[in-house]
C-alpha cells in the first residue's frame, strides 16, 4: 500500500496505516498501546527506510499522546487518540498545498530553476507557479541510480513546463545559467540541515560557490530529531534502502541513497509552518518536540 | 557595632542613589519603619527639586529629565545593586559636582558626618513639609509621565569594566567603604586596550586588608575569597559549587535581627559578601546566575515562616539547585555526548573542563574505543590536570601545546570544548585559546562540539573579547629557564606591559553543535533556551 498511490508521500501512507492499526489495536493499557505503536513504527521503518517515515511516525505518536488521557475507560482514551490521529492526518495532507502556496511567489517570471531528483512537493510548487501564469524553465538532474529525474521531467512535461534533463555530473556546468535551486527533502534535521537524495550536497556546494539561492521545500512532519555533524554521522538505517540493509553484509560496498546538506549552504526552508531560515528550524523543532 | 550595621542595612535597603544624603536621610527616617514605594519616589522627586534649585546654572530641565530616567528604573532594580551600576549618560557634571563634596568627606570622622547629615535632614524636612502639599499633585503625576518618556531602558555598565573611569571608581570605592569591604588596588602597567579592566596581583589578596575577627564578612566567605584569589578553586562549576556551599554555611549561621524580615534582611546581608568576592576575583556568569537564584528564593520566603523553617527551605533549595543544574545536568549531557562518540574517534580537548572530562570517562566506561589529544597552554597549564584524570582512567592520551595545533589537527576527528558561559547571541565564552582551536578546526573541517549546562547561559551579548574580560596576575607570565628569569624586572621597563587574559569569545560560525542538558542545539538557538527557561520560572 505504501508504493500504491504515487501521489501520496510514503510518510502519509505510513501514518494512515498507523491510524488503522490504532483502530484495530487490542491492548488493555495505554502503555501497551504505546508499545504496540512503537513496534508498528519500527516495522514500517523496516519496510521503507526513509527518514520521513521515521519522523512522521514519531511525530504522530507524540501528537496523539499530547493530550489529557485521564479518562478511566480505555476505549474513551482510544477514541480521543484516534480523533487526534485523524486531525494529524488531515493537517499533513494539507501541508503540501500550504508549502506550494508559500513558495511559488519566489519564482519570478522568466526564471530558470534547477532541481534534483523527483520530489512531489517541488512538483506542487512548480504547478502553482505555472497556474499563476509565470514562464520559467526547469533543469532536472537525472539522479542515478534510479533515474528519478526522468520521471520528474515526464510529470513536468504533462504540465506544459519546458524542462531539460541534465547529467548529475553537469551540475557545476549548468549552475551559471540558473537563477535559483529548489529541492525537496526527505528529512529536516535539528541543525537546520536537510537529508535528501544523494547529489543534493554537491548541488548546494555549487550553488554556494556561484552565489545562487538554494531553497528547500519540506512539510513539517519531516522534522526529525537527528543532529549529524558530517556525512558519516548520518545513521546507516537511513542511508540505504531497507532491502539492502537486510541482505547485504558489507555496507562499504554499497552506495548510499541519501546525503546530508549542512545548514550553512541553505538559504531558506519553505514549510507549512512558514518560511524559515535554517537557524529557525531548531526553534520550531523545540516547539514541536518539547 | 550593631547600630552601624543596622544603619548600613537601612541605607542599603532604601535607595541606590548616587547622593549619600538621600539614603542617609531616608534611612534615618525609616528606622524600623518601611517607606512605601510611592513615598520613596516622592522623596526622591523632592530632593531633585532641591538640587535643581541649587544648581540652576547647569541647565536644570535636562538634568532633571535624566535624573528621573535614572531614578525610575532604580526602584525596579534590587536595592542591593551598587550605585556604580548607573547609566553613563547620567550627567558627569552632576557627579563631578558631588565628588569634590565626597572627597572632603573621608577627611571628617564618621560621627561628625552623621551629625552633619542629621542637621541637614532636619532643615530639609522642614522645607519638605511646605512643599509636600503642593508637590504631591505634581509628583504623583510625574511617575506616570516618565515611564512613557522612557523609551529605551537606560543600560548600566557594570563597574568592573569601568576601571579607567575615575567617576565609576569613586562610586565603587564609596560603595565598598559603606559595606566595609576592602578595596583592592590594581597592580602593574596595563596594556591600553584592556585598561578598562582590573588587574590584581596574587601576592596582595584582599584578605590581608581585613582584620580578624571580621565583623561584616562571614568567615566562610573570607576563606572562599582567598581560595578564589589564589586560584585554589578554579573552573566554572567548582567556583559555583563552592559559592553555594559557603552560602549554605552563611544561612546556617544567620539569625534575623529584631524588627526585620528574613526575606529582606538576608538579601541585604549577602551584598557585601558578593562585593568582597568580586574584589577577590570577578564573578563568573554561572556564579551570577546562582546568586540570582538564591536571592529570588530568599525573597520568596513567606513572611510568616519561622526562621528555622525558612533556613531549612533555603538549604534544600541550594542542594536541589546544585543537584539539578550541575550534577544531573552533566549526566544528561554525557548521555547525549556519548551518542556522538564513535569507535575509532580521535578527540581533541583543550584545558581542563570538568564536564568534558566527565563525558570522556563515561564514554570510556561504556566501551567506546577512542583516543584523546589534550591541548594545553601557558601560563595556567590546566591541561596537565585533565591529562592526569584521563590517564588515571586508562584512556590513551597525547599531550601537545597549543602552538602545535595545526600540526596535530589533521589527525583529529572531533573537538570537544567546555564553556564558561554561553551568551545570548550564540557566542561561546571560554578559556583563552578556545576560539583559536575552534578557528583552526573549522579550517580543517573538523566538527567542534561545545558542552555546556543551561545554568551557564547568560543574557549578555558580546561580540569580542575586549569589552568584558578578566586580567590575571601579570607576574604569572614570568618564567625561569636555565636559571635565568628574563622578565623579572618588567616593571622597570616603562613601555612593557604583560597581558594575562583569562577568557575569550568564539563566534557561533565556528561551533557546530552545543550539547546541553536540554538536548543538542545549534549555537544560534541559545536565546530560545533562555526564553523557555524564563517561561518555566
């Protein structure tokens, strides 16, 4: 079901299934319920090891339990939690739209945009900008090994946006032509940096060298409580897909699927909580998690 | 003896005015009776009117406005703040006119001064009775008017960074004389950039100037002051803990005088101790926060509380503060920090930070495989102490001096630094040399982690190491090698200054991560933590 609907983020699907799990859960105590939920989240992470699933799951758990659960009857508590869960789901389904609305004003008429790999949020932003009758060109990197960039290009062509696919190695070459860079994110970390498809860090360094603004668009459920110091510090369970983690013994032979972009290279982050600078992300995280 | 103490307490209690006359008058008036805030303000306004009439040639309206500006924030400040904590804009001519008056005062004896003041206040009281009825209307409307005029709050410079300002020095001297705390004199030629800071010699501790038995200052505070000034107790945590223990002893031995409330009197008793300690060695940010906490706790003691009960509460408060903010905080910080230490790491530490040493020992116990490089610098050579502690645990260590930093840094995978204080703009204040380490580490792309408990966060903002720092004994820089002591007679060379800085500030761009007991935060999030903490309180 996670790979079923192409338009829904995997994290949203995960949360939907968690909600369903909550409805069907048979445990007798709240503690038991929480344990089952954490186990369920862990199972989901094993199937799809993206950062967003893990962060979404944790935020979901926090959100539903962040209410007074002093009712004597367990089923009442469960109903409260299910209500909150549905509220959470509704909020995050709307988040992509909010981000799109915020970001498209930063795209000026005649702009040349560079983006990396396939991101549904970036697609939504570009959709909104096109609907606003703006003319712009998009360059997409191929993003090997899964050629996700080509799929992005197809979707953009359907929206009648002029698009060109470039090699991953051509990022430095194309940087002088573009006006701004917009990428999505799989996870936003505490320092204000982002975790995204491999190749994002390269693009960020190039854009910094050329003084082009580097924008990241992400929904708020992607905020995760990690603080990597460098590329090595990102936990292995995020770097490789779940199947590889299970089957392969020596991870040094495998190529990681994500990399970490430090906050010093990012100009602005567009989230459903607003337009943030990287240092403001930590403030928002403190509010979300504490 | 008790009378003079009582008089002091009264005078400290009731105003922070620069004019001794004012608080002596109010003090004499309110023997045993507390003046209300409005009455105090009214008295001040009337005295100002009085002064204005005297000094007509100095442009009265401008002076009055500035005086009101200075006095309106004054009632809101705790009475224990020194008169030296005044805005620089408070007209120098006003204080200049008083300083010749003040200068002749020490020449007269105390009894004569008191008699003079009594005569003066009698005459003023007579004139006041006439003014009171007429003045009441205008003065009651004035306090309402002035807060509206006061747009920016007038900032007061602390007296320890105004050493080259003779006015501030005189105020400090007066205040210390009033509190019967000995004034320490500066030693040696000061480098011009730092001439606004104190520079003391370790050979003349202020304890030499006090007679034994000491009347005003509690013996445990005297001992503490000596330990600070001689460097026996050094390090932010150690100094705070020692301070709190000494305060516990003070509270234990304290007995409320009759007609006084414990919550008010104890706070006033503490201020001469604090002045004495800051004469021995300038207070650290952590000590400042601890003192603020204690004062708050003391003033929150309900008035109907019995003395024994109140003392017990205060002792418990202090114990819980030490336990929560220092001991448990270091446990929490070690927990987070150990996540960041991976096997095969080469960790660089600088100087001796109790927190960083604790983290490394804990990580070693949890079977992490790493080795440590200890960087040290003269003249304190604190790294040797850190080295001793780590080697005792069995951790593999290397020892270098700070001049070899760029040689050793390519081997290093992480840098762990302790902090003396974290400022509100994200700058890290720590032992001198820390910012150099952070700078070179940044150049080599090595992550820099600062470990700091939240009680060391302070609201100050500083962007450079000059404006507020500490100058240590310059004689420490003299070293004897091969039987020759080169700088022995440095004082005879007129153009030579020895500079022994203690602290420096590191900008947040060089720091990758700050580990606090609340979690791992970027350096720029310090104001958020301060905000959260204020909300909690």
